[in-house]
């Protein structure tokens, strides 16, 4: 009888631990999602397009990914990912490689960030500084024209 009681308690404890681990994983995933959304939102506010910001945010959190993984991880559709990847490619922020599909069909294309986030943020900062300077010059020109 004591062995049965021990087994029952062990099963109960095991089930409890599994539920607790699952809840912690969901909570951590939820926290990560909030952090990723905030990061992407800030990237959009400093000038990146929504799709580009979401793809960069996803790629920053993984070593490498396929297009399908990027779609799922960034919550974008395939055409949106393709457009974003085209823009990211132009900026030379990713490297691509093909990996043979285990079955038949086309090989997988694997993507990886070519630049670190600090370098990307530095680029965005530089571009925003250039834009602010351009606007400042235009305002000064307006002021000089008005005073004439």
C-alpha cells in the first residue's frame, strides 16, 4: 500500500511540475513576444518599414532561419517576408545559403544576419541624423527666404 501511495504522489508531482514548466515557458514566450513587438515598434518609429522591422527583430533572436520560419516567427505572410528580405538584402544585412532538402524538391534557403544589431542601430541613427540635418537646412532656407 505505501508503494502505491508513493507512485500516486510521484505521478501527481510529475504532472504538477510539467504544468509549472509549461506555464513558465508560456510566460517566458509571452514576455519575449512583448519585447520583440516593442523592439520592432521602435525600429519602425526610427524609419524602417513594418515588415523589415519584424523580420530583423526575428532574425536577431535566432542563429539562422528559413523563409518559412521567418514567416511564422515574424507573423508575416510569404510575400511580405520576400519584400522585406529584398530590402534587407539591398542593405547587405543578411547572408544566404542553400541547404539541400532531405527529400526531393528545391533546396532550402537559409538566412542569417550579416550585421549585429548595434551596427544596424548605428546605421539607423546615422540615417536619421542625415535626415534631421536635411530638414534643418530646409528650415533655415525658409527662414532666409521669409526675411527677404
